[in-house]
C-alpha cells in the first residue's frame, strides 16, 4: 500500500470510530445526567472535526512543490495540528463552564447504569487501538498531523479510563447513600480528565507553533555539523540552520574549504557533504554554500595568487623576498592589450592594496603588467624554406635524448614576430624533469640559431614502440 493510501485509510477509520462513539456517549450522557459522558461526547466531537482537518491537510500537504510554494506544502500538516490544539482548548472551556455551574449554581441528578459503563469500556478499547495505529503511521511517514491525532486518542484512552472510574465511584456512592458525594466525584473526575488533555494539547500547540515559526532544530543542527565535519577536506563548518515542514527537514549550511582547491574540487566536496547528510537524515533538503579560506599549508605565493583570483585577475611568476626582515613581492599581472595604461595602473594599485590587507607583513610590491592578447589570437602560417628545417635538424642532431623530429612549422601572430613549433619524440621512460630540461635548452638554442624567431614551442611525445 502506498504512503498516500495508508495515511488516508487510517484517518478514515479513525473518523468512522469517532462518529459512532459520539452518538453513544452523548445519548447516554443526556439520559443519565453524567457530565463525564457529556464531556467525553464533546471531546469526541472535536476529535471527529480534528480528524476531518487532518484528512484534508494530508491531501493538501501531499502536493508537490510548485512556483508559488517552492518549499512544498508540508506545513499544511503542522497548521492542521495547531488548529486541532486550538479547537481542543475551546472544548475544554465549554466543559469547565459546566463544571463551575454544577459546583456553584445547579444540581444535577445522576442515574448510573450498565450502559454507561459499557460505552466507556468500548470507547477506551477503541481509543487504545486507534492511538496505536495512528502512532505507527505517524512514525513511519513523519506526519505531524497524524501524530497529533494519535496524541488525541491516547488522551481519550486515559480520559475514558478515568471517566469509567468516575462512573463506578458515583454508582458506589449512590448505593451507599453518601448524599452529594456522587455529584462531587463526577466533577472531580472531569477535572482530572481536563488536566490530562490540557497537558497534551499544550505540547501539540508548542511543537506545531515552533515548526510554523521555523524553529531551529538544535539536535538536528548538531548532527548536521558533525556529519559535515567528517568530510576530510572541510576545514570548518561556519553556519548551520535547520527547519521543518511536515515530514521534510530543510538544512542550510556553510562550510570552509581550502581556497586553492579550485572550482571543480569545491563542487565535489560540496556534493559529498550533501550525500553524507542525506545518508543519515531522511527527507532532507540541503542548501550548501562553500566558503574558500586560507589552508593550513598555504604559502605566501599561494595567498597572493588567491587574492588576485578573488578580484578576477590572474597572477603568475610570484616571488617573495625577505630583505632584512621585510617582505618584498614581485609578480606578473595579466591584462588585456586593449586596456589603457591609466586603467591598468588603477587595477594594479587596487590589487596591491588587497594583497597588503591580506598579508600585512608585506612591505613592497612590484607589479609587472603582462599584456595578453585575446584568445584565439589571429595568426597566419608562414611558408619557410628548407634552411629552417636544416637549422632545426642540426640543433637536434647533437642531442641524444631527442629520438626524432616529426613536425616543424612557422607561425606569425604579429608581423615580424614569428613562432617556431617543433614536434619531437623522446624515450617514454624519461622523467618529467628530464623532458623539461631538454625542452628549455632546445628552445633557448633555437632562438639563438634561427633569426627572426620570437618564440619557440617544443612539443614532446613518447617515441612509439616498434611493432613486434
């Protein structure tokens, strides 16, 4: 059976039982004069109304989130529970009014009989069964409205038991001819019933009002904080907020991570935090904010690079010098070729101020503007004669680490500034450090040997294995 069908079934059965008991209690209460039975009938009448409200609220709460209600309709159940509590207080007021009148203003003749006892026994059994069934469904589906119904019928079981005791006590008082005692027993028993009901109603009212006012769930927030802190890359859990709506829990939290990890790593860490929370809390909606902070192992250059990234600029070739206990920083700031000098200088000044604010120990900053052309760069392929290839091959011939040359091309980004691209192969077992050293030496030599080359790009590939 689906959740929707099971909720509706238990609610409708509860409603049918309530209607039967109302008729029995009210008819016997009026016939015998028992205030206990009349109060129980009124209580059951409100329970029937409450059950109807619960049924309607469950149907409304089951609607999915929409544009007008992006957080769903779950709070309808909490609103129903709050309404039920208010209705019960109204019933309590009416019964207390009758108690005061019987104590001070009027006398009522009570005629106990076996039917009154039978109705209360049946009522107690019905209430016990309904409470148990409702509590099971409320716990299974985390439904506050059904839980409120379960509390009501648990209270009904207690009050029916007390009412049964009162009926028996008044019957004994009449049999023993204790004048006036039976009426007092009836009133005192009714007051005991009301005290129990008031206590339970106050609990429902407090809990439902807390949810409607977005009360923070302290224990749930503590659990979320602990779960988020278990993810290794999380440095700290900055803020956690929780609230309920029906059976669903909403969690907002902010976690701190190392700011040098990058956007993809930050996204991955955030997903793992969310998954960890969902594994331990059912029906939870998580909103996560990741805050980049300095890592424990972050050095000075990384901190400076992070400041530039936050401001939207790329910094490289960052060097930090300790000159007589004073820190000096040299760095390259990438700027577009289409920017004016005044604008670049203003950006540089603002960036240097941000760096000093983040690193007060820095005394001096020397910023070199690295002019970057937009990408892709407009360029042309340049035809070259055999002499270029011969010059490259002559340089490669003296290098044992270079096994072969697979491509030589010449490109021109700006007139007069040529870029030489050389593809070559090396042993697949060579280390990255060796490849770097060979490439840098080759670039330097080719610049010196070939006139008119502004830049040299060396692309190294592993030598393909010969077929067996």
